[in-house]
C-alpha cells in the first residue's frame, strides 16, 4: 500500500500496488510513481531502512515483567 499526496485531490490517498506505474532508484531508496483514483500521477519517495546486521533475539533481551520472579519456578 502507498499513500502519496495527490495535488488534484488535495489529500493523501491510499493506493494499492496495482496503481504503481514505475519504481525508480534514488540515492536514499526509491521513488514510486502511482496513478491516483482521479487519474493524476503522484510520486512518493520510499526511504531505505537503515542497514545493519539482523540478529535473532537473545533470551534476556526482554524487559523484566513487574512482579515476576527472576528465577524459574
């Protein structure tokens, strides 16, 4: 789903991938060109997420539960 600003509708519009006309690379991510329900072509910059190594959660990462015993029962 995309939510570009449409200047003709003067609002953000919710558009599905079926309305996607083009996806162009930019230095920080991509620019999506979409056709609004009114027929206007709108652009939306989609920023790339910060790159970093993904790691699985480790036991003990979660904050303690208030009132719970720190030792197993």
